[in-house]
C-alpha cells in the first residue's frame, strides 16, 4: 500500500546458515579444542524466516513509523538445537525543528523465546554462556535522538543521526547481562 503521505510495506526474508556454529578452541579452560559457547559462534546452522511489516506516515514537520519484524526459527541444526524465535516492534516519531535538523523519539520492544535443544558438548556448569537456559527474554528500550541534514552540494539529502537510549523494561531468561544505556550513531549518504 502506498499513499501520498503514507506507505505500508510487507516483507519476507529467509536466513540461510552461512556462518560457522562449530568453532572450537581453548576458551580459558583446561579442555583443549572445546567448542565455544553459543554466543561466540558466527552462525546458527539453521534456516530462519523473517516476515515483517513497516508503516510510515510523512508530514511536513512530523513523521512517524511503526515496524513489526519476526524471526521464526522452526528447524534445529545438526547438533540438535535452535535459537528461540524473536518478535521485534519499533515505533518512532520525528519532528523537524529546522530545515537542517529534527528530533526523534523511539520505542523498541523485543521478545525472544528460549533456545530449543542444546549442544551437549558445552560445559554448562563452568560457563554461563554455555547454558542454553540463559538465552531469550523480553526488553523495552526508549531512545531520544537528533538528526542533522545536509541540504546543499553533492551530499544533498544526506544526514547524520545520533540517539541515546535507556532500558524501560528488562526480563531475561537465566543469567544475562542487562543494559544500562546505549548510543546509536549513523550517517546516511545520498549520492
């Protein structure tokens, strides 16, 4: 759906396993060539699906958007586990205060199911990140941001953005490190 000042986009992605999920080494233990914990692997070994919807409404001074994206992980890898499915909601509003600057407020909510199955070779008792029960949970973060637009020259319509976020709600499965604050910065270049 695409209107004069609004649009709705539906998407569907497929994540194929390209990263290694069987990396081994000597991670501070006496066991040589031990497989690294889940979070230290570069892949998952499973096929995932990512459906999503994004709605955008644009006005002269005020814009807002809402995005809902899922990551469905129905298949286990050949070791016998898969990460939990995830649901991500992102809502933001922006107000143009000058021709070259705007402010934004954003709220993101993420819920992730726990892992299904486990890697039986990992030493769960001496390494918390090796325990499959320490994955998943829910969190809500809020962000305040500012954007600066370049309106002249060959970088016309490019922008610099920075946001600062704090957690509003955190409920993690098992033992996980919480978030105290986050800074997000980016540059968008239009040539």
